C-alpha cells in the first residue's frame, strides 16, 4: 500500500507544478483506485479551468487595450496599441 500512495503523492506534486500530463495509474477499484480516479479527474478540471482563465484574461486585456485607443488616429498611439496587443497574445 505504501508504493501506490507514494506514486499518488508524486502525481499530486506534479499537478501542483502545473504538469497536467501526470496521471495516476489506476490498478484497482478499491479506495486507492477511487482516489486515483479522483486525482486524475481533478487534474483534468484544473487544466480546463486554467486554460479558460488564461483565455478570459487575454480577452479582457485585449478589450481594455482596444477601448483605451478607440478614439485615436495618432500613429504613435496606434503603434503602441499594436505592440500592447501582441504582448497579450
């Protein structure tokens, strides 16, 4: 029982480092197997939420940048806007 727990601890540590490719190898349907399934499921949800959060941040920043420069025709300001948008992407 010690070895499966150590493997799960290792996977959990990888997930905490944002390595969502780390998965628990589920070899049973007992409590340890159920814990492994739960860890894998949690990892998937965390990854999905992180991707969505990154997309939301990019969209919000892009919108704010576009709004800040929406009424300008100044070439220098438009150049700054373009550089800012590239930094967001």
